[in-house]
């Protein structure tokens, strides 16, 4: 039985082909990374937002904190907040557990006016920037507000601090007492 013939000739072609494939894959990955920076992948919001009237009623009946999210549909900063905080499973679960989440959609740009409940809430909490987060309790006069978005860490820290401040027992609302902002107070 004859033995198989030994390979003869150059063997350099194989490493050159492998290097070419590796270079092509690296270029593709860099291009996809740049594309993702320019146009980030939209991730689904995992928070179960309520409409204002339903959320406020739920918070009153359950004696829970409310998290108002004042947003605009096509605003890129609002989308970044969604992608970096509300689409994250841990953040969404923490929000759901600690707050009654209420989405307040501003339609001023699209329709030239807002529904009455949106206009009332924007006036009550002095919302002038999007996104704005407000933590409030239906039976307390004190609320906490964060206007704009400065990153996921700052937002989650704001939510934790705001919840602790609102939960203080001395902030109970007395009959006839108007709600006012405590934004910026220590």
C-alpha cells in the first residue's frame, strides 16, 4: 500500500487567507460600532407606564409614590433615557417596585396643544424641559424633580434620593395646602 505523498510547495497561502478574513471581520466590527454610535439600537421600554389619571388613582388607592416621566415622542434625549434606564431590566424592575410609573406625553410640537391633564401636570410641576422626572406622593406636598438627562447612574441616584426624601413622615399634606416644588432643596 503506497504512503500518502508529502505536501510540497509553498504553504504561505493559508496564513495570508486567514489574515485577510480576520482583517475583514475587524473592519466590519469597527464599522458596526461606528454605526451603533451614530444610530443606537432602540431597546424596548420595560417599564409599564400608566396614563396620568389612572396612575394617580392607583397611587392614591395604594398609598404609593408616583414617578412622572414628562417626555416627547421623537426627542433624542428622551429616547436615550429610555434606552439607558427604562429598557434595563434591573432599573425597570426597581421603578415598578418603588413607584407607580406615569408617562406624561407632551404633544405641543405635534398638535400645538396638550390634553388638559398633561397641561395641568406640566404647570403644576413647572416642566419646561424634556425629559423631566418628578417623584411625588398623592398625599404629600413635597416633590422632587430632575430636568434633563445626565446619564443612567445620575438618574438612578436621583430616583433613590427622591424616594427617600418624599417618604419622610413630616411631609404630609394638610387640607388646602398647595403642592410646591422641592427641586434643588437639600
